[in-house]
C-alpha cells in the first residue's frame, strides 16, 4: 500500500471520468484530493479489507484498476469491482465487522474515506457521497428483489 506519491492532477483527471463524481464541482473534487493521505495505491494481490476485520471501518472509492470480492474460507470470488465502484460502506455506516475480503486484482488506486475525512469535508460533498451510497444500496436491493422473484417462480 502506497500513499502520497500519486499526482493530485492525475487523480482529478480520473475523477472527471467516473460516474461517482459526475455531480461534484471542480472545487469539491479538489477538496477530496486535498486529503492526499487518503489516496492510496495497492499492488496486485494486496488485501484492502479482510472479512471479519473490526479495526478499520473506512469505505473506499475505486478510482483505477480492478478489485475482487471474495467470501468464505475458500476465498471464492463473488464479484469484481471497477473504477467508480465503492466498497466497505456497510461497515462504515453500521460500525460492524467486514463481511467480505477485497483485494487488488491489478494495481489500483482508491480514496479511503473515514469518519475524520467525512467530518472535515463540507456539507455539499458529504451529501453527494451519501446520495451516491444510497443510490447504490437501492440498486442492490432492487437487484436482490428481482433475484428472489426469479427464484420463487
């Protein structure tokens, strides 16, 4: 895991291309990048979060690269994450242990969002992050409902 070596203008360029940040102003993106110690690079195979961990309840916004989500002792892949996806939000919101392991499939860059960062960001940025999380949770719930409906047919 590396921090502080990633060029801020490079990160803003990435943010400009991602759906997650489409409603953020240039100043709001700049305020996120201001927390440069929260912009972290991971190498292939590095674990970002581990199933069952309680120590860190940050959530992560994937800026570049890909990550794999695994569950269980066999580390069975259950999902792949691409730029613009975020993960770890359940532990962040509920302060409960991690429910899956997420590792870098290739070199990747994330923004690590913790309580301190959220408190220090202005209300407009916090609201936009919250709105993105809510929209994604609603989408996941809708997909799960469709899957349950298909199983019951």
